[in-house]
């Protein structure tokens, strides 16, 4: 005789690294985060661009630095002592993401994540996971692999057109 368990799998909290960009708080899946560094602590070389802030070396890995402060705000102040770099292990590469500052790790249950108003259907951005609500704190959750694939396509399209 077989018994069927009525217990469902436990609901697991998801972990997001929260960071600041232009006064807004964002979150990326912690599983994508390889390392956190201050901007000044990285050995950087190559010329600065608008969004790609050159190339850096961290623990022997050469990677591009993408300034999300410019990508999301179209202008950014010079890096200061609080400017952080989130080193990400994406599906296609390792890259550094320059942000105003890292806040902390936020743990969310699936029911604490809701769609972003006005971002559904044809108006949606598939790189926005949703809006996380943790004790009154609201985070814009980003699928960093999808966002960076859009950025790579945009950069490649601009280079081909030139």
C-alpha cells in the first residue's frame, strides 16, 4: 500500500544582494555574486567609456567594469569612497558592476515579490523580476543575466553600425 504525503516542499527564502543606484534600491540574486570590492581597490586599466568603465583585474580574472550608475541614471558622479563593485558570475562571463553602494543581503519569500506596476505584458522589461517587499523596504529585483545580455546586444549593435 502506498501512502501519499500531503506535506508540500518547504517554501524557501530567496537571497538578494541589495545595492543603491541613484537613490533607488535594487537587488540581484546572491547566487550570481562572486565577490564584493570597493572601486578603489581594483587594479583598473584601459580607457574609460560612458557605461563600460574599462577593464579590471580581481584575483587574476580580467573583466569588464559596467557602470550601472550611468546605465540607469545617464549620468554619474566620479567614484567615491562608498562606490562599490559587485563582481558577478554570469552565464556567459565574469564582470564587475559599479554601483553607488552595497546595502546588505535581503531574504524574501516568493509571496513577498510582486509584479512591478505598469511593467506587465508588452510594456514589460523581462530583466525586471519584480518588486520585493521586506518589512516596508522596497527593492527592484533584477535578473542580471537578462539585463547584461541586453547591454551586450546594444553595445554590439552600436559597434556594427559605426
